C-alpha cells in the first residue's frame, strides 16, 4: 500500500456533444499523484494500449472479499479464474469515465494496461445504520482481459467526504500461476437472442434467470425476449439497436421464486437473491456477488441483467457489478430499464424521498454520477445542455417540463442535490423516457463498448 500519497482522479468532461468530428464525446481522465507539499504530477494522460501485446482472448476474474464497517474497509483476494472470451472492445481498455465507488488498475511494469471503475453493494451497506453497529464482509468480483505477462493490480476506494480515490489494495497476478482456476463453473447454455456481429465491437447484454427451475426455461426465454423488446423500444437503446448483441444464460435454480424474508419466503436459487436488502421492502439484490460471477463464468458479456422469477415489485442495480429485477410485476419492464441504467451507465437515482440514504451525497463533493450534481463542479456535468433563459435553479413546476435545467432534488436528497429534468426514468416509472442528460450518458457508454 502506498501510504505516502493519495491519487486524485480528475474527471474532466470535455463536452463535445456538438462536435461532429468526435460524436462519441466521452469524458477523459487525468490522474494526478498529489504530493505532501501540495504539488501534483500527472501520471497518466491516455496512452494507447495494444490489446494483442498484453492480453489473450480470454477473461481474468478476480474474486475478493470486502470487509469493514462505516469507517473502515479492507480487501482480501480469494480466487483467480480464467474464463470465457473477453467481450469488451480492444480499444476500450482504459476507463475514460472515472465513475464508481471504486477504481481498479492493472499495470505491466510502469505501463497502465487496463482500468475500470465500479461500485459494490457492500459500499452502499457502509452508508446504512447497521454499518455503525457491526462489521461485515461480502464477496465481490472483477473482470478484465486475461494478461499475457505478470500484472500489478491496484484497487482504489473513493473517500466519501472528499470524493477522491485512494489506493487500498495491491497485488501481483502471474498468468502462469497454476492455481488460476480454468473454465466455467457450470454447464448452463448461453443462447443468442439478438446477434449483430463481432462481440468486440458490440455491447453484449446478457440476461440470466434467477429462481427458474429446469421446467421453467421456456418462461425464462419469454421473459428475456419481453425485456429485450421493451429495451429496444426506448431511447437511446432504440436508435442504437445495431450496436447490441443480446444473449441469455439458461441458469437453472432448484426452486422457483426468490427469498422474501419479510413474508417468510425462502427459496434455493442459483444466485441466492433476496428482497428486503438493508431492510427495504422492494430492494432485491444479491449480497454474494461471486454467485453472479459463477452464473456468468461461461458467458462473454459487457453488461448483465438477472431476471428474478417473481411477481413482487422490486430490483436493484450497481454500477459495473450487476442489475436485477422481477419478471412478473406490472411494472417489471420499467424496473428493468431503470436498474440497468444504474449498472450500465452509472446513472444515479433522480428521486428524492426516503430516509435510508439521508445526505447520501456530501454537499462539498461533486458526485461521480453523470445525471446529478451538487453544483461543486456543474461544468463537468450538463451545464452545456441547460437551455438558455431558464431560471437556475429551475423551479420544480410543470411549466419547465421538457427542458434541460437544474432542478433541486435528486440522489435521495430534497436539498443540495440537483437533477437535469422535471421527470426522467431515473426518477419515476411514469416518465416518458430517459431525460436528454441520461440519454447522452448512455450513448457515451455504448460508444465506449463498440469503438
Ligand atoms: Zn435523467
């Protein structure tokens, strides 16, 4: 661990949405090492990485354990796996977004060859009341292309009250290590639902089933097809359909349904998912993310969604980790598209009620999510999209519906956190669609996976 320095990531969003030369317009990151005397040295400015020089066509999976409480967090490596084909773009090895509660880097010598931001359910738990009372642990998984030579891995956690990323774990991984476990952990079939071509230049969205028995595989297919049709009926996914492949992992559970502890319902399922996460009725998640990794161990993917065979309303989505929702509630489609927004594009909730996450976003820190702001660094968000002449902040009144502005209320907070639009799918299930700011963020993520 490097204790003498902190590493500060500055996500400088060069907003080039209007530029025809560079329509992809994704954020760029400069990483700075901040020294004790306050001076900073730029470490990384975006050198290209040649995929074939550093990686095989396979995927490296790192299983580790996060442990701690509200104030402390530690990480322990557990297992390494060599898995299915890497589905990501060979040109998308360095994360340009800087999203997530964590950041992960892999080096060959001094050269950064891979990076990725992500979030975890464990980090969310650390903000709950329970984390002030007890320390807990949870499994987490990371994926990256399988290296050809020894790599050095550094894991960063984002410090809540500063927004900075600090290194808190590092280790070497030797691809020749004979303890790296090869192959899939199951024999679930992976079947295509939409094939638009080479997975290296498509977003490979992969569904799986949770709480579907072997006899219920036809239902899983129907549910996945229905979600897929809904997905491509909404912008920006509708216009970008050609950029996607869609697959289904036919994951089988012993029993039908999922755990609903508040009703005394317990089921033996492949991911051991359950409602009542953090004692919230509708929050359906999987505490042990390694079970998700295991289900997907034979499937190449860029983004995944777990369909839970249940009628109850609920779901959850965690950036670059997983998203899930139930199959048979009347709002299941809406939950799916919302939760996938979290996991795929790093979108924040734009709603602002409830008490579990009171003051979730500190007022002195610009949130990393692209669709909310504390106005600490609004220029890095959607300031360029705010319509001229609109009052700032924009009153929460219907006459401002349909305009990109700066509406107070978002990120679970009624005050001090702002959203871009009167209504959006990241706020309600009744909004006509994603707001223009969320759509831009989704488009940028698609661009990253297909370039
Ligand atoms: Zn939005």
